[in-house]
């Protein structure tokens, strides 16, 4: 067994002078030896060798329990980031323990995406990501194939999913398979793990701001009847004996249950700093798996998340986000290796912005079928139906006197029903050195609801998008692989920043579209380093972006004054060098050279508000021993643009002649992480210290008018005069100290 846990070590070899044995999948072995003293060497991949001595007498049977300590240099969880190796898929896949070991992420797997090529963050302390120059709202989040509106709690909160509930994270900057759609930019897909079925498992974590836990329980074991009868007979003979049912199990359990959750006591901590601030969040997750015969399995997955930010003196919070999901899925194994998956997702999303609220009810049935093609097994055909019914119910207490036109609010918060019907098909083909994955996806959207202009009237709007995509990989040598992809990606109208319950409004605007392609390679140098490079080009059309010109001029009255439709280009070069697994050190260096432009109706072509030319991330960790590990993350990015009035220009003239002609200052950040592990016989305790922005750097997020306290009227994309521009930034250090127990 593993020292410090109750996990068995399968495949361990016991080497003696003459005889040898190997452990089975449960960690058990049987070795026959003659009487006398014997020395054995126990060896297993990823663990330190263990030498033992035993002494046997004639006709004596002995039972031993051996525990192997992990080998630091050969520990498999040092695989930090690796490329997914499916047929013609080009995505960065994050798996196993390394998801939680990147400094500055506070152990959250989804935050690691912010350190990959092609990705920048809205701010260093905010988890919203900007992928290849598109707005954060153009990046989609999937969990087990079902869309979720957000992945993180508000402000500095962690992810809405317990970190150890996640089995792997796939990040697609482009080239996502056609089963994933309805987003114009990147897609982040998280996959939960089924509970183990050999034994119960649990863990807890306590941090400065929150506490959580996870429990895995196997259900419905199979037992050997003859063994049970023998155990009962022994128990009766001893009178006080116990029936040892665990010794009669026949393999793993047929079902399992996972329960996880987290609760924040941030409000009490913040009271020490700001007495009037109120911040609350919590989340929960549950997953049930059970076999349905030999060829089918049933999975039910439920999760929920709640966030609230406001003032204690005001019963109405500034912001309230909450969403809930219940997903039921049946996976059926078809003849010749095919697989059919049938799922039904139910959800509720709620957003509260002061006195305005929006509720979205979601019904999402889905069917996905994969079957092999031909006798060689080199091809697979996949097809599916992805249906969503979105039912919106809104409420607002805002009035026209607050500066908004009521029809604009009605457009966002009106009662309406949206149907999104998607069908897709693809072929996965592998022949010699080539992997090819062509596919196509079509989505039809229809909306029925009240007119924003005439509330008594009902309107019907619709839109249709077709997304052809193809991905190709070619292995040109033992260490060289070329990869290319090109595709079309459509998305319904959305907010530039994702908000639960605010989507699919105004189909008369048309769909957002991104036609994007990339060309790159993968190169492996020895057994230590892998290098990837990709050049990408994207044509963006009808993207929902924001324009702060109306805020600066005080003329904001309609949604269209803030959320505008724009088109443009995005292009750049992404480079990553990463250490391969099996080493004490782990990490990668990523550099993104990018350009994102927009063709504004007023001002012509100019840098996008999301444009950042240079982004550098260097992640490096080192495991000194099985007790201590240290790591650091260095982050640098250049500033986003804003508009400066030159001379005696008016705001309108500045937008027309020199939009986004200045940039905010560059930003440097260093995150640090240290972990100390104590291993006991059957459990372990981990102390983790994680510091975000240990250099106390100031991150400038806005350029404000001198003497003005209205930060909302400035920022990237705002208009100020050159003389009145003053940097508005945040200087912070965010430490996280916590204990984690695993048993």
C-alpha cells in the first residue's frame, strides 16, 4: 500500500533469492518460501525501493502489510501540462494533481488556464479570461458536456467546483470538436471524476477565507456467497466474532457516490478590514454512478453555486449570482466498440444587479453516438443532437429617471423563451502519419417574447449558424508533429462579461462569428523538454463588445450605447516550452505575441479594448523531497489601450481620429507557493502557503480624470485628455494559508 494513504499499489514486484511475486490490482500478493530467513526487495514504478527481512518456521503462515513511499523523481503527478493525444485534437489538457500545484491559483484547476498561451486575464485578481483578443463573454465553460455560466465565485473567490472533484481540464484556444459550440472564442471544458469503488475516500481543506470537503463512498458490492457462509460460521463459533464481509468482496463496487462542498466565512474576515462590506458564497456538488448491466452505466450529477456582494446597511445587494444544475446521463456501449450517450440537463441561473433580476430556466437534452467505421479500426464516426430550451423571467424596479430607457431594460430582462437546436457530425480518421478530423455543426435559434418597444405585442426572432471545422495532424519525424485547424464558430448575442441568466437577447442583432485558423508544430527535445508553437489568424464579425465613450460623455441611455457590435481581426504567435514528466522539476514558459483590432463604425480600424501585445508566463516548481515542494509563477503583460484627446480635441473627434492611441502601463507579478506534507500510516496532512502578487506590484486597470472619483467612466477604451489622465490601480498581496487532510 502507499505510505500516507489507504491506496493499494498494483503491479509491485517482490524479488527474492529464488522466488518472486507481483501484487494484483488490490495490492495483494502471495509468495511461497521455504523455512528460514529471507531478504526481499519490493519495487514498483513511481515508488522508492523497500528492502525487508522475514523469518519463517516450518508450517508457518505469515501476513504482512508493506507501505511504499513515493519516489520524488519518478512521481507521475509531476506531469503538469500535456497535449491531448486524440485523433486530430489540438488542445492543452491539464490532469491529475498538477492542476492544483501552480502558484497563484490557490489550488483551483480552472485558474491554471490563465497561465497558458493565448490567454490573458481581465485583471490579475479576477479569474475572467480573454482568449485571443475576444471578450470574456466569448469564452465558453462546459462541465461534463453541459454549459455553465461561470466557473468562479465573485471577487477573489475560488472556482465553483471543489478542486479535487475535477479529473481533467481541456482548454481549446481554437479547434474545439463540433460537439462543443455556441461560443465564438475559446472553450474550457472540465470533467468530473467518478468516485473510487474499492474503498471510501475523503478529504477536507481549511483556509483563511473558506472551508470545504469531499467524500467518496462505494455502493453495492458483489459478495461471494460461499465466503459469506464461511464467515458467518466462524463468527458463530467464536460467539463474539464479527462477519468480515470485506474479505468476501468480488471486485469493486457496482456504484459510487461523491459529495463535495465549500462554504465561505469571508464576511467575518472582511469585517476586520471593511466593517460595512458583505460578501458571501457557497457551493455544493454531488455525483452518483452505477452500473446498469454489463454494457451501460448511469450517472447523475448535481451542483449549485451562490454569490452575494453588497453592504451590510443595505438589504439589497449590489450583485447576486446563483446557478444550479442537475444532469442525468446514460452511457451505453454498442457492438464493435461504439458508444452512445444520452443525457438530460436541468438548470436555473439567476443574476441580481441592484434592483434588477433575471432568472433563466434551462432544459437541455442531448444525444451523442460514436461508432467505428471499417474493419481496420482507423476511423470513427460521431454525430449528435444538442438541444436547449431557455425560459427567461425578469424583474426590474428601475425607471427612466435613472438614465435608462425602459425598452433597453426590457430587451435584457423581458419574459421570453429561446430554443437552441444543434446538430453535429464528424469523422475521426487515422492513416499512417496523418490524423484528420473534419466535422460540421449547425445551430438554429428561435426566440418568442414580448417586444421591447410595445410590451403588449409579441415578437419572434430567429438566427441560424453553420460551423464547418477540420483539424489535421501529421507526424513528420520521431520528434516532430505538425498540426493545423480551421473552422467557423458562431455564438448568440451575449454580454462582454458572462453573467448567469443574461444571454441570448436580441437575435435581430444576428450571431457573433469567428472564422479562425492556426498552424503549428510540436517538438520533443530528448526526454526533458517539449516545445509547441502556433500561428493563428481570426476574422471576427458582429462581436458584442463594449464602448465606454458614452460613459465618458454622460450620454449612456440605451444598451446599444454600451454594448456595441464590432468586427475586426485577431492574429498572433503562441509559444510554450514545458518540462516533460518524470523529473523533480515541473513547469513551463509561455509567450504570446498577439494583436486584436476592431473596425468601429465611428473611428475606423483601431486596437481592440482587449488587445494586449505581449503576455509572458513562467511556471516552475521543484519537489525537494516527499515532504517539501516549492514553486513560483512569473507573469508579465503589456497594457490595454485607451483613447487620449490630443490638444483641443473633443471626445467625438478623439474617437474619430485617434481611438485607443495610448496604453496602460505594463504589469509584472510574481506568485509563490510552498507545501509541507506529513505522512502518517493511512492518511496525510498538507500545509500550503500560496501568495498572489508577492512583489506587491500595482496593477493599473484604468486611466481616470484627475480629481474625479468616478472610476466607472474610465478604463480600457475610455476617453480622457492627455493632461487629466491619472492612473487608477490596485496594489495588493493576497496570501492563502490552508490545511488539507487526505484519508
